[in-house]
């Protein structure tokens, strides 16, 4: 499948910053079943993009835009050729052994509810770990309702399973926490998903999990949709969980009135991502709050 992605995010500022620095994780890389044909990042301000890689091998770009300005836009346009690999992730850059992805993070700590849920799934599943992971996939898709209202960017897996609802970020974190509680390495993946229902405009990117299976390697599981990953998935970045390592965009805004201090504030689902067979564009308007330096994190929560 050839998928065109057009992603646009626009910040609007109540108080124009004297400058903004951002770190972006918006660029996919090649692996078996995924070939990036073209990819371009455009900024509304005149500044240089610096190419880097993070510890996990995700492609990052950073820039500093000198203000003041009232608005800042980040636009991404690209085309990716994908093939269905039955969920197998081969040829991806791997810098750490699978055992690293047994470590908990603040968002993926398995409480008693997750441990019990995973244990019940193990009791019902028959076969090896692959069969167990598919059973976990099916159980989460059945038990956890997709709902954009009750959760936010910092909702933990434990909180989401008690609510029995959430967005793809939450459902993926539950899957990752449950798999790790069963001794299976698992990680969080942010990317894009081409929906089969004809909907091309989406308010956010998508998230799913990958789990390590002996003799197979990493396998993709999309618990929000109840499927293994297919050629409809465009893989962008992977890490232990979302906030700690794989936030897609981090912004530091500087204001003359801040006195050099920094405060932090979360954004809830501010990523605008479009996946379609033809280019689309959109903007998302965000207003800053108090007159201080803010560190923003753009997060790959999904509406699909």
C-alpha cells in the first residue's frame, strides 16, 4: 500500500515568545515492509532543522525559531510504501536487547488490576506466548472501550484499566504493562493508521504495541483495533512508553518576562495527523496560559 501522510500543527500564542526550541519525532525510517519514498518537514519560521537520532534509534529533528511571533506551524508531508508482514517487525534499528523492554515506566506500572487481567488471559489462552499475546489483544479490545473524554496525556495504564475506557495511548499502555507482567518484553509505538472506513482526516496519530516473541522477534499488536499490525500502519517511533521516551514534539518557549525560569504544562491530544491517499492539511490552534517559559510535549494520542 502506498500511503500519503500530511500532518500539520499550528501553535497560536497569547503572549508572543522571544523564541521557541522544539525536538520533533515525526519521521519514520525504513524497515522490512516499510519504505519511506519521500518525507519533508516545513516550518513557518525561517530556521534550520538539525537531524539526530535518539537512544532508541528514532529519527529526531530539532530547531530554534527566534521570535517574537504570534503563530508557529509545523507541517509534515510524506509518502510511504508499506507491505503486510503479518505483524512481524524485521530490519528495524535495534540498539538494546529485548530485556530492556521489561522495565516499567511511570505510565506502564502494572497494578493488581492489570496483573489479574493478564493472569486471567493466561489461564484462558492455550499455547505459546504468541497465542497468549493474541488472547491479550482480543481481551483488551473487548473489555476497554475507546473514549476520548475521560483520559489525558498523563493517564497511567492502571488508571485506564480501572476506567475500562480510553484512547489508543491508554489501551496500548495497558497491553504493554500486561505483557511485561507476564514476562514478555513489550514497547510502545507511535505512528499513523490508514483507516478502512474511508475516514482520512484524524485529530491525532495512532499508537500500538510491539511484543518480543522468541524465534520470531518483535511482533506488532494494535489493541485499539483488535488486530496485528498490517500495511495500514506507518511506524514512526518506538520506546518503553509514551511520555518518558517517545513524545513526538517537545517545545520550549522563551519569554522575556520569565526571568529564565521554566514551568511545565501538559498538552492533551494536540497532535493533528492526516493519513490518506491524497495530501490533506489542517491546523490546530493552541493558546498558551501564564506568562512564563513553557515546556510542551506533543503526544501521539489517536482518534482511531
